[in-house]
């Protein structure tokens, strides 16, 4: 409202916390959201790792981890993993699309307040980056025992993680509200 | 005093990062209720941290993962997993797991208690460093989820009937609960409280 | 506080009252407490088990197993506080199982892999690790739950009785414990159906009671008449017909075992109750023996029987055994007690005849040969199976007189014919000599044979009889008796019967002539056939004998009729008979040779065995080769032929060559002479002369062309040296002589034997130059000579130069490359590798891979090539190639039209 929000970052003079953050162009964020959406389905459904023991092989996907947690009698863990690796990124992507798409075309999204609130909170629960590190650790742990193969899913997953990460990095509340108020 | 003046009549909307008059009940930008400080920050943080601490104990002493194979039947606690890596010379990975699973939650809770106590006594000692400490735990806190993901992957990969099966140990929900509670506790703490002077409303 | 409340909501720092968020820690405490309760207090039951040996038990790992599933885990293992000899295990039993496990009377034992000489068990624990198994005290839930609570147990040493399959327990009393140990299997048709649980001295102290437990599902197999016998770990049955070895299960071999046998009437007998008593037999056979004993007495002679071992046979079928032996001093007779099988007992009746069978070996007579292996035995027979059984008999030392068809023979000489001597038809004993007497006219003997009735049809008017003795026994043109005849008939002499014509009158002649020998018989036999007789002259008889076969193209066409020593010619004269249809194959050029035995030739290429037939291995044989010849006349009756010692001898006429050598180089008579790895002759003999050794060679006439005036002979000896293995084939074949044929037109007979292969290209055309080097380096004979990395020759020999300042190396250049070596050519040592280390990396130059291994000499010719080098021209061998020399490229053309 007052000035160009992307112009500079503002830090609190007392605690040096970042009060206003630089924003990427809205079109860039929109592109990231679209790219992430494309990656989403293959990333969570394709096998991430394949573990071979003798003639037997077991493929692990993000969704199969949910199944086994549930199967072992830990639905809460299943839910947690679902939330952090599937639902939260998905919501993040979808809400980003719903926000950035109209804003990019100078249209006010109807449910801006709800969308914004969801996006604001869901950011913290996207843990794709941690999941990628977990894959790496699992790989190290299991490769000592037997043959372990990377599945196609891991590539997709790493990309999804990167897009999601950048989407989060580019999120700027000030910029969004400015765009909202500037729009027709 | 200028700072206090600033805080007296201004409210910073955490959602849209907009600074507006404290007299307004609603943020003019995003229509969120305006607060100078996070709602019930201190008691929430206390409650959530203590709850996390409760879960910290079972999470660490009970097996988080069970390994069944033709030769072994093992219950692995988090520390067993760390030792496994150290024994096999994977010092880096061992350290990562240790930091993520034990060190971070513990430090997080300690830091939160420290900050809460600081606020309680109204200490003005090194407030900037305390703020940095908070920022640090806020940043790294999420990484405690690592162990949950590793278990999830292990469980889904190692399913070989009689030969080798990995299943979830009953400490895993406690661990997850602890992680989530520390995350929420961190989230509910408001660093601005560090600058609020005791008795000064 | 009030001030805080008064502030607008936006400015409030802290809300009043107890926030709802405090539910979180309360819930957390409750959940944590719940988990701790679940895992510690409510996890299940803790029991203690006292165990003697804790080997393999690991706290936190070792499982408590029930019927193969894990129901708990060992939490802790420690030495018992009040008894250092025992260990105390604390085990946590799963909650759902804990109720049943903590009951009085439940039994625990450790399952560990056990591989001892008496037992192999718990093999699954090798992989899964040691575990503790539990057996409940009762097999129903109600019963088990009604038992009082108990959480302290003492582990058993061995697995307890399976409560769900208690099985049938039986007591078997044995005379002694023997070699049956606890844990030994009880087998039924080799299937384990139970185990020996325990053994105790019987109450009367007379024997041992074995406590068996039969698995429930097999309990039906045990009836009152079931026979329990000791398992024969190893059964050896030996007879002349062979040796059989039977081994029981491995466990029973080590720990003994009990065999349960059922006969047909067993199943008819009632089933048994628990704790039924049985007695244990030494063997299944023993259980078949009749209760009462048969007594035999023997007046004189040694019987060499052994109680408990010597067998009794009824017409060759095992019918019992000798149970006891005694000597009655008052009656001066040996008393033998027999135990006969139940079914044979009735045959020992009034008409029974018992006799002792023992080996009788005379010069021409062997009897009871099977006793050598079986041991002496008692045979008996009865002429009337229905007669009344009897208890006491006399043990005779002779077979009973046989009944059968009487045949009379007349013979001029009695020779060694004795009573009891066998009569054989193609090796089959069909009767025996019953008596002999001098005929009325006192000119010949009358011999009476008794032929067993079933063989009557083998005899008719055309039958021929021949006296055989000892090893000469053979009959028939087909000679199958060697394969089918038993050892006894070969060793024993006897009378052989041959019936050449079964179409002849079936009635027996009044009297037959007994031919004195096989040859006589044979001649008589041949006279009835068509064919020709030939005489072969041989140096020695070899393994030939009368009846030895004659083969033509491996078809049996005749045989040796007789042989004799010709005192005048000092030769053996062998008469052979050839069947008429093959007689035409023999003409004056036919070569006869001895085809006896195996002719095996072994070479690097493999083993080759030649033989005419299996029979020739045994009895020798003659074969012949008839060259295609149109003019040759067919052989006449009684024509004489030479008999060669072997096929080779027959096929080859040899050329004699004598070699002189300083040493025999290990050559001995029989070593081969080779040319291009083909044997062309052999060494006939090696003799010493004044100067050294003379070797007399026989070169096959086919290869006689190889022997010229300038033929070279040298010996090839197997050598192992640092340079490698030389003449490996000589290691297998033995040292041999190699020849290199000459080009001369003149033949030679006396040669010099060279100790080793002559220098390469000894006789070849080509250029020979001498290269002088400081040192020999890696150069050897045959080290190649390269020109532009192409092999153009080799080192033929080398020696120290006359003044000993260097080495003279003679290099042979192949004729087609002779023009490349010019008077100004440059020789260099191309041995090994020249490694050029430069900044750009290592550069390795070598003439060829071979030169790395064997070295090499290089030659280069400058662009301004001089005239061609002359024989024996001297060159200097440079240690390294001159860089300039690599660039030389003179155009050189060969003048020899042969090298185009």
C-alpha cells in the first residue's frame, strides 16, 4: 500500500527479525506452483527406493509408508506422515495456484482471507526437504545390508521438494496483500 | 523508551506483516484480529513444552523400530540407531540422526524453558542473543521429523516375510507427539515478550 | 492485572485464567504413564527359570517359544544368588500367553543345536539362535488354568514328553543294555516312530528295561506280536556271489536303535496297552527261531563252527544258527546245538540229514569254497518233509548221496578222477562222479556218474565227455563259462559234458568215451564240423592255451586246438582250427598275430585300448590280417604260418638302424622313435660298447624312406628349467628319439645319436651372420631376429668369443629375407621393453610381445644399403636402437625367385 513491497526488506530495529521480506514476482511463484503440481502425483506414487534381498524386492513409495504405519497399528503416525509429505504440500500447491493465478491477472481472489490463512499456516507443515534427507539416511542404512536401488520417484520427489521450498521462500505476506489490494 | 512507545500504540499483524494502530481490533489489510502479542503465548508455550517433555522420556527409552530377521529379533531405540551408524563407521549419518532425533528436541525444550523463565523474571540480559536462539530452534525444529520418516521408509522397504521385517516400535507415536508438541510450543512463543519489561504493562 | 484486562484485546499480552492449552501436558502425562504401564507393569508375566547351562542365551534376545512361536523374551540372565552352579533367567512372557505359562507343572528347556555322536537335533537353532521352549502341564485349557500359579521354574535337561502327543509307552526288556542308548530311535520300516526314553536295570537285576515312547500316530502299529529287535547298525552279508552292506540310519549307527517288525499275523494280534512288556531280540532273525534246540553230535574231526555265528542252511536257504557247542568227554563226541527258524524246525525230522560244509582244497579239488567267506556251516536236507520231527541227529562230514540219472563212461586212464568230483555242463554242476572201477577186460576204467534228474535233457547220444582238471576247465566254442561259471567250477576239476547236437537221439548211450583232455575232445568235436587246421609257428606261447579263440575282424572263427614244442626249429607249434566258412579268408600272405590281453597305448592325445574281445584278456587269442591279394592262394590244410607277437609285429617289417652315443640319455628298450610326433619305430635294445652305447632301433618299413645317410637322430628328454618346460610329452611317454630325415639319396644304417636337438636350421639354406655382443643378455637359442618388427630369422647358437671379450651370436636369416641384411646393417638388442618416461607419460616400445618374453634382436638397414651380407660376416650388437635407424627405409628387393 505504502511502497513497493518487493523493493527492500525491513527488519525490526529491536530484534532484527525480518518484518517485510523481498518477494519474487507473482508470475514466478505461479510457475513454481504449476511445476510442483505436475511433479506431485509421480513423486508420491512412484517408488522412491527399491530394496532387494535375494530374489525378493520391495518397492517403497511415500504412500506405502503410510500403509505400513497404518498396518502396524499406528494410524496417528500414518496421518502425520500423510499430513507432512502429501497433504501439506498438496494444499500448499493448490492454494498457491488459487491465489497466484487470479492475482497474476490482477483479479481479486474471492476467498483471499481463507486462502491466505491456510497458506500461512500450512507452510510450516511441508516437510518434503526432511523427507528427502530421510531417504538418504535410509539408503545408507539399508545399502549396508543389501542391494538398494533408487526409484524414479526420488527424482520427481527432489524436484517437488525444490519447487515447494522455493514456493515457500517466495511467499511474502506483504506482497500478496499488496497485490490483492492493487487488484481490481 | 521509543521502542516502548512504538509498542504501546502499534500492533504488528503477524499474518500480513502490517503494522497498524493497536486500537484497531482488526488488521485493515487481512482482516485478522489484531494482537500486540501472540495469544496466551506464555502459558501455551509452557503447556506444550511440558507436554513435549513428557513424551520425550518414552520416546527415547522404548523401541522406536523393531527388526525381525531369521537371525535376530531386535528392538531398536533411537540411540541404538545412532550407535548402529557409529559402529559401522557412518559417523556423519550417525551424527545427523543423533542431532535430529535427540539433540534438537532436547535443546528445543531447554531453550523454550530458558526463554520462558527469562520472560518470567523479566531479564534484560542479552535479549538479542536469546532472540537468535529462538530463531535457531524455530528453524531446525522441523528436522526432528527425520526419524519418523526414516522409520516409515524402513518399514515400507524391509518387508521380506520370514527373512527380514521391520516394524514400528511403540515409542514412535510418543516421538512424533514430542516433535509436534515442540513445534507447536515454538510456534506459540512470542519473542517480543523478551522485551516486555516486568510489571510494565 | 486489572490494567491488562482494561486494555483493548489487541494490546493484551496475556489472557486471564487457566488456558485450555494446559490440557496438552496433562494428556501427555497420561499417555506417557499409559505407555510405561503397558510396557512395564502390564506387559505380561515375569517368570524365573533356573537353568544349568546358559550358553547361547542372550538377554533381550533369546525367545521363549511355544509350539514354534515366540511368546516371550529373556530379559535377564544371571548367576543364581544362592547357588553358583545354576543360572537364573528372568523372562517376560507376553500378556496374552502369561496366564497359561505361569502354571505349576509347566516345563521349560533350552533348545540348542546338538550335534553329538548320539544325536543331531535342534538344527533350526543354528540359524535362529538358542531359545527356551515351554511345554504346558496339561493339554486342555481348563485343566491348565485349574493348576495353581507358579512363576519360578527349573529347566529340564532334555525335551519333556509332548503333552499333546504323549504316545505309547512300552517297556522292552533286554538281556543287556547293549549299544542302545537313551534317545536312540525306534524304527519301523526305517521310519522313526519313537525314541528310547530311559533305561533301567530290571527289578530282578537280570537285564535291562528300556522305556520306549511311540508317537501316538504310530501306536496302532504296535501289537502284542510285534517283534522288537536291536537295530543292526551295519549289516554285512558276504558270499561268493558278492558282498552286501546295509547301514541303518546315521543316528542308529551311532546310538543304536530298536527295530519294530511286524509279520502278517502281528496285525491280527490284539493291540497293546500302555506300559506293555516286550522282550528285545538281538536281531529280527532271532525272533524267528524256534524255541527248542536241535542237538547234533559229531564223532571226530574239527568242525570250526562258532556258536552264535555259524549258520544252518536247508538246501542253501538260511534256516537257523548254531547256538552252542560242547564237547562231551565221556562220549568223546562234539555236541552241536542248533536253533532253527520256526518254519524250518519241522524239516529236522526223521528223514533229515545234517552235514558239515567246510572248504576242501586239494590239488584238483575244491569244495565248499563259499565257506571261506561264510565260515563253515551246517547244511541239512530231508527226503520227506512230512516226517515226524526229531531232536537229535548225527552231524556228517559228507554230503548225502545224490539220486539221479546214471551215466557210464569208459576211459583209458583214470587220471585224477575221484569220487564226488563234479560233472559240469558249461560250468554248471549237473552231477558228480559216484564211483569208478576197472572194467572187466582190465583195459580201461568204468566211471559212473550221477546226473541230477532235471539236467537229464542236456544229455543225449551225441554228448561228449572230457576229463578236466584244475584251471584247465573250459568247454564250448562260445566260451561263456568264464563269465557265468562260479569260482568253484574253475578251481575244481571235474568232468565236462558237451552236447554238440541236441537234435540227436535223446536216449543215452550205454557207455561214453571219456576224453583225456580238452584237446582230444575238441579234435573229436571238430572232426564232426567242417573246417581247416593250420599250424602257426611262434617264438613263445604267450598266454595262449588250448581253446584260446581265433578272431577275424573280431568275429570268432576258430580256436587253438593244441600246441607243442618243436625241438628241431626251437619254436612253438600251435595247431589252430578255423571254421570252414572263414577258411577262404586265409591265404599265403595272411599275417597271424597274438591278440592276447589288452593293447593299451597312452599318449598325450589320450588313452586308446585295443582288444579283440573280453575273452582274449583272460585266455589269450589269435587274430589275423589278410591283405587284399588277388593272386595269393588260399591256405591248405595244415599249412604253416608264422605267428607274430602282436598286431604291430605282424603288420610291420622293420628296418634295423644302429645308433652310437656317448650316453644312453635315459633311453631304454621300448622307447619310441618319433618323426613329427609320429612313432616310426622303437628301440629294440640298448647295449654298451667300447666308446659308449649302441642303440638298436627298429624302424617300421613303411617309414624306412626317412632313414638316409644324413638323417639326424637326437634324444628328447623332459626338461624343467627356469626357461620353462621342454618336451613335456617326454615326461609322459618317456624319453624318445626324434629323427630328422635327410635329403641324401643314399640309405644309411649306422648313425650318431645327438644328445639334444641340433641347432635350428642346421641344414637349412639361408644367411648366417655372427653378431658380437658384450653380454648375452636375454638372448637364447631361437631368440627371434626382427626387421621392422617382422620376424626374419632367429639365433641358432651362441658362444663365448675366442678372446672371451664378448659373445658371438650366430643369427640365422631365412633365405627369403637374406637380402635385407646388408654389410652395413645395424643390429640392436630388442630384448625386453624400453620404457620412455616423459612428461607426457610412459611410452613403451617393444618389437613384439614375444620379444618381451624371450628377448629379440633387431636389424635395420640404412637407406644407402651396401651389398648383401655374407655368411659368417661379423656385426656388432648395439644395446639400444639408434633413433635414426627407426627412420631408415631403403627399398630392398629379393633376387630369389622362390620368395616372390
